[in-house]
């Protein structure tokens, strides 16, 4: 019922081109989303929310993203990063006061963790939080805060000591909180992105979310929710790209034939269908695991990497199928590409997440799913997924034996291992979620994913030599750039 309401509302009110030109989500759209209950869909019923599962919320965000990615980002960020820390770690008095406002859309949630000098390295944040009697004082500055200008409150990650961190809830109207100008972005241009500063900002000590020294762990748990919701937005983008591709190739004629009649076009469209199925399955697996309370950090990182890269690939493919029309704004697929590009960067840059995924495999924290005893409808594919899992285990054993602790410095090797792990997890998800009607789609998806994973494992053998040569080339380039910069500085001085 809710998805139907969201679809009807979106058809009437979400003009993606107009919203992008305006550079903001119109107030009547925000009110309409609030009236639908979307800002409270995953919040507890006792605080005015609908109490939906993360899996349900992902379906809603995917539907919104099919129509407009800026709107989906606003609602998805609020639902995940903006409110999850409050629900999971807020004390009773605070949640009773804050969550009803967030559920109705009176307040919109935001998450302030990234800093200009830290990026993906959350341990390097410089914003500080000091507990002084019955108050917490914050000082620092956060960059790239999504929903920053329209937010009613912020969940802020701050340093509390040499190694401790805390999550702190800060209402927007707190004295000392400053909001910068909107950033001029490549895509999701109607999504608010600003710098937020804290100059001796003081909130009650009860606004501490969780403990005062384990906030980083809490932040990673919140990010798992956020990444999964963001990946569901990528599902919506892929659906929109596929719809646009099919509409074009079944109406456009070239060489006296429909484009869709050419085998190369059919292959490209079929690949979009297969990767969409695999992405939907992987997002569903991650959301279900988080709803059950299972450890799923590595899985959610894999979901984020896979969904963001497959969405960009789908949008790029849609542009290619449209030909020259694809780069014109009226076709709409160029906007899809712009809007999804940032998803490979925010909520953890993909290269960084791939390193962490590989580390999880090497340390045994990545759980290998075996399919033989669980799934027999597609036994050949299940067997091949199990075989790939054994190859991953063997590759991890070989890397530990060859490098020991020095493996942490072999980032090229780790990225290949991480990509193989991501492809394996997507293949397993596709097989597990298959029904009889999906056999051809699943077969196409899994065959490609197994091929991708095998290629990544094959590349492990010569990556170290390539990395060594690449480092020498890059060092020469950097030295030349530094010399040019020094020369330009001397010319300006003279």
C-alpha cells in the first residue's frame, strides 16, 4: 500500500529536471512526503513512527530514487544516518522528545562525521566533545553534511580524548552552531550539502548517544544502516536507467531496424537486467541481516560498493544506448549518471571499503555462505559459488603465508581480493533470491559475477610487480609536479 502511495505521489509531484534546476527540494514536496509518513517509516511506533523494518524502508527509498535521486537521498539519509543513532543509543527522555518531531518531518535528521582534513578516516576527526558537568561542549567543523541546511538536528561524531570518540545529538537552534553555503555539486544538486561548524556549542549531557569513548563503534553501526539505504537508492537509479534503455531501443530505428533487434543491444540490456537482479538481491540480504541483528558490517560495505558501481555502469550503458541523445538533458539519463556518481564516494569511498572488505576476509571476520545444503533449485550455480568461496579461502591463506603482517601495505593486492569477495557475495545473494521464473536472469548474473571474481583472483599473482612499477611512475610525476609548483611560486614572488 505504501509503495503504491509513494508511486502515485512521485508521478504527480516529482519533476526531477525541475527539482534539479531549482537546486532544492520544494517545500510542498517535503510536506507531501511527511504526510505520507516517510520521515517516520522506520522509527518506533511509540514515538509516532510506522515501525517498518530496514528491508521495508529500502523498498521505499528504491521507489523514490526511481523518480528523483535528490529526494531519495534526503529521505534515505534521514531514515538511516540521521535517526538511527538516536533510536539505537538515545536515552528515554531524549528519544521521547526528539523522535516524534523527526517522525512527522517537523525535524529532518542529518549526520555530521566527515571533515575536510579527515575524509574517510573517521579516526582522524578533530571536532572535540568535552563533558563539563551536566553539559557537553563541542568545537570543530564538519564538511559535506547531507541535509545540513534543512536539518532540525545533527548526529555529530567527535573526539573525546586521545583515542575515544562520541556521538552527540545537537539540535539546529543550539547557540554556536553555524551553517555554511550550499555546495555546488556534480549531481544530486537539490540535496542539501553544507559545512556545519561548532563554536563552544553546548548541549545537555543526556544528548550523548551511547558511551563517551565508543562512539566510533556506534558510528560504524549507523553507517551500516546508511550504506544499505544508499544502496537501495542505487537500485532505484538502475531501474530508471533500465526503463529508459528499453523505451529507447524498442522505439528507435537504425539501419531500417529497431535498435532492440540487434544482438549487441540485447546483450547490453540483458546485462542491465541481470545486474539489477543481483543488486536487489544483495541489498535485500544486507537489510534482512541487519533487521535480524546479525553482524553485517562487511556485507553492508560490499553492498555499497557493488550497488554504487553497478548503478554507474547501468547509467553509462543507458547513455551509450541512447547515442547522441543520451548526452542531451531532455533524455534524462545524463542526470541519472550525475546523480549516482557520488555514491562511489560518500558513506565510505569504495577503494577504502574494498580494503576493509579484504581485511575482513583475511582475518576471518567475513563469513562464507555455503549453498550446497541450503539451495537445490539451481544446483550447478550453487556448486560454482561454493567453489569460488573455496578459492577465496585459499587466496586468503596464500596471502597470509606470503606476506604476514606486511599484507596491510599491499593495497593493490587487497583491492583485488576485496572485489572478488564483493562479486562472490553478490553471486550468492542472486542464487539465494532466485525463483523458477528468474532462472535465466540469475544464470546470466551469476556467470558474470563468477567471471569477475575469478579475474580478480587471477590478478593477485602479478599485482605486486605492477604496484611497484606504478609507484615509480607516480613518484616521478609527483616530483615533476612539485618542481613545477616551486617554479610557479618563484615566478609569482618575482
